[in-house]
C-alpha cells in the first residue's frame, strides 16, 4: 500500500513538473510570437499658413471655414465634406471618400448638455481621449482614438459635428486642426 502511495506521488509530481515546464515554455513562445509595437516617428505639429486657403461659406447652416486650395468640397443634406482634389487617401482598394466632414443637425432632445452628448460618443474600449476646446468662442469637446477624431459643439440650437477618419496621415490631422481653427459662425 505504501508502495502504491509512493508511485502515485511520483506520478503526481511528474505531471506537475511537466505542466509547469509546458506553461513556462508556452509563455516564452507567446512572447516571441507577439510582434513588438512599431514606433511611429514623432511628427512636429506645425502651423499651416491658411492665408491663401479658400473659404467655404454656408448661410443655411450659419458657418464658414477655410480649407486648403488643393481640396474640394461636396455639400450634403446636413453639411459639407472636404477631400483632396488630386490625391487619394485611405487604404488600398478602399479610399476615403472625404477627409473632413462638418455636419449640422438639431440637438437631440435626450441630451441637455454638450457633456452628456459627448459621453454618449465616448468609447473607452477604443482608448478614446476627450479634450475640451473652444471654437469661435464656443465650448467644444473633441474625442479621438485610433479610428477617428470627432469634435462637437452646441450653438444656436444646433449640434455641429466635425469629423476626421484617422488613417495615419499627419498632414490630414494638421489640416483638420487648422480647418477647425478657421471655423466662424455667420449671421
């Protein structure tokens, strides 16, 4: 009986040691198979000269904004889309139809404040970042993650949404920031 007990302990210890070795080996193997993050070069945010940009003006939606000379716009039912007139951005076989969108809609009734509306857009599992800023003297909230940058503000009873698909182009991000900086309400 004692002999059987010793054999069971030996088998149990052997199985335990094999399980530990396999687990530790699996961890090391997974580390080797996991790709290291690719470091993106830091791009200095530089001020873009907008003095020679075109101006888009819309009395119906009550705003104007400047956009680069080599971009074009397309009016939509609820705003305007801007895109580069010659260069296609996006992914191979799937170009972005627009680089920057501006949409103007009625403020949704369920949102009594800009903050509550922005919280509804917030996607923590996408590593959203939320920043407050001011556009033409009006408080706005910007949300951004690896998929998109969205800036929203409430004014004149309307919801203004500025949207940019984040496709990894620093020049588009810089242009988006400059377009926002030129936004003005018109009467």
